[in-house]
C-alpha cells in the first residue's frame, strides 16, 4: 500500500511533464512580419538639341564598263585621277578623301542589258569625302560630275564634335524625366521621392531635318539643303514614391 501511494505523485509529475513537452512541440512559431513593399515609379525622359551642321559627307566615284579588265581599269583610273584632282582644286584636303570601295565584276550583258556570250568588265572606284565648308557642297558636286564622276551616294550632314550637344541633350532628358514623374504623381495622388536608379535607354544620334538651302539651282548649280542636326538623348529614371 505504501508503494502505491508513492507511485501516484510520481505518475502525476510525469504526466504533467509530458503534457508540457507535447504542448511545446506543437506550438506554432510566431510569423515574421512581412517586409514593406518598396513603392517606385519609373519614367523615360527625352532631351533634344538642334544645331546647324558643320560637316558634309558623301561618296563619289567612277564606274566604267569595257570588253577587257585592262581597258575598264585604265578608263577608270584616268577618270578617278581627274576627279581627285578636281576635289583638291576645290579645297578638299587629302585627309578628307578616303577610298571606300573598289570592285571589278565580270558581266555577260550587252549595253542594253540583254544577255550576251561575250564578257564585259565593270570597274567601280568610290571615295568618301568630307566637306568642311558647307558653302562648297553644291560647287563640289558640280565639279566632280564635270570631272567624270558618274556615281554619287549618301550625302549627309552632321556635326563633327557632338560632345557639347550630347551633354545638353542628356541634361534636358533628366529634367524631362523629373517633369514626367511629377505629372504622374499628381495624377495618382503620390509624392516623388529620391532617385533609385538611372540608366541610358537610348544612344544619341543625328536626325536630318530640312532647313536652309545652299547652292543656286536657278543658274545650273546643284541645290543642297544641309538642314539641322538634332541630337536626342533618353534616360530611364526610377524614383521612390510616398
């Protein structure tokens, strides 16, 4: 009987301990508080700067066709020598005259474009030239044609050093991005905060636009319109909003 009385308290203590362990093992962990979601706004700003070009570029050259390679090449060399001499006479520096293409092709066509059993050879020689005085663009075109050029390609106008224009366009793009962000914030009842990230979403590049004309088309000269060069820059900016 004494042993039985001693066992009762021991069993009660063991049961209570087991219940405590069981309760501890099954208890749900305290859930971590969710991290606050960062509220952001991303916009694209665009800046454009216009200026008059200071450089013209074009490809001019000679294409000759003859029954033999030697004959076609000789004719081409003679006309090209005359063309290059004319360019220098018109004030184009040697550093601004660069060969851009030279090719020889065999053809089996008549002068009318009909198939022929006899081969003919076409020789083409092209030079890329830079004209730094835009007043000379029309006279240069007239001069090279008179000197024998029968190929003229890709006349374009640009600004040789665009660094200052790019910097100004970039500054305008950043300001434009801020204006767009503020406008969106007013429409959505939020406030624009600090800048989180900035990236260039577009590279600057010249865009041709028609403007003033050089040359005197009325007296037989070639009229040329250099227009304006536009340098455009884009940036993508992410802001916090609150």
